[in-house]
C-alpha cells in the first residue's frame, strides 16, 4: 500500500524539490504578511502601501516569468535551460502569483473595474492552469491504459473516412443480417469522429459496451457468415478507439484555448495597471 502511494505521488510530483520550494515560498510570504499585519495593523496592508506594492510587483514578475514558458518553446534552438524546469516554474510560480495578488490587496475586495478584472482573470488563469496539469498527466495515461491505437488528432477525420470506406466495401458481399446490422447500428457512427463522455471515465468499458451487440448477432449467424461480421467488428473497434483519442485530445485543446488567450489578456491588464500606478 505504501509503495502504491509512493508511485502515485511520483506520477503527480515529478520534481519534489520544486514542490518543497513552493511550500517554503508560500510559508515565507504568509509569515511576512502576518508580521507586516501585526506590526503595522491590517489597515496599513493595502495595495497602495509599500508592502502592498511589493507584493504586487512580485506577483507581476512571477506572471511574466510564467509566461516566458511560451517564449522558451518558440526558441528551442537556443539553450535556455531544461524544459521541465520551465514547466515547473510555470506551474508553481503562477500559483504563487495568485497568493501574492491576494496579499497585495490585503485579502480585500478589489476597487474599480480594473481591479475586479485583474482578480477574476488571475483566478481563472491559475485554476485553469492547475486543471491543465491534471489533464496533461491524466489523459495520456488514460489513452495508454486500454487502447491499441495511437493517432494524431489532426488525422482522425481522414482516418474515420477511410474506416467508413472500408466498411462500405466490406458490406458489398456481406450476408443480409450483417448488412442490416451495419446500416442500422454501425453506419451512423462512422460518419464523423464523435465525442463520447464515457471515455473520460472508462475507455475499455465504453468500447466493450458498444461491441457487445456483435456478440449477440454472432450467435445467430452460421459459421460461413461470421467472418464478415468479425471484419466489421475490427473496423468498428478502430473507429471507437479513434473516438476515444478524439474525445480526450479535444479536451486538451479546448483547455489550451481557455488558458492561453486569457493569460495574454491578463498580462496586458497587469501592464496597464503597473503603468497607471507608476505614472498617475
């Protein structure tokens, strides 16, 4: 049991030193904030105070540092450190930035529209980033746990069309019961890639449930009629596995669309906020 827990921990925390550094930084920030509040009073812990501006400046620097992961990925030809270290800083630094934003405001409600937008977008970017960590660790393991097929997301529509073409050709000389079963139960699923939510919970179970109908029909066919059904079942299994890839890889892409553009908007608003504080 202890070994299982250790393996699970290693799967989710690949670099423990980064986690410990994050925990230490979080504890230090909270300790400094507590001392600050105790010595000067809670009323003095506000965005416009020296401490408030310090927290805000650190939060802005961490946000910019976390955003540099994207720059690093576009300059892979240059040696800018290990990719895993950049990812770790992106995750832990971005999360620490949220804490510093809350310290910057003294855990008070924002004042003005810009303040509310900054808080809301910071929360969104941080929480969506943590969701992305979960998805990027969970989905590849889920895909590898019960599928024989590996396929690129971009090729799924093309391969789906190929499977349907092969199934249609197979039905030209298929027995009438097999062809009727194909037209009524299988052909609609071969039209295009389909999102099936069951794959988020159980890939193999979702596929086996849909293949069970082949077993029922197989009992009614003669030995001479079964080979065509077996070939159709093989093609349909390929399609279902592509649907699993389509469903789970699509989730990763939708996450990316909800995280990266909002992060860029947040950085723009942070820049506007910094300029307004410095010059107005």
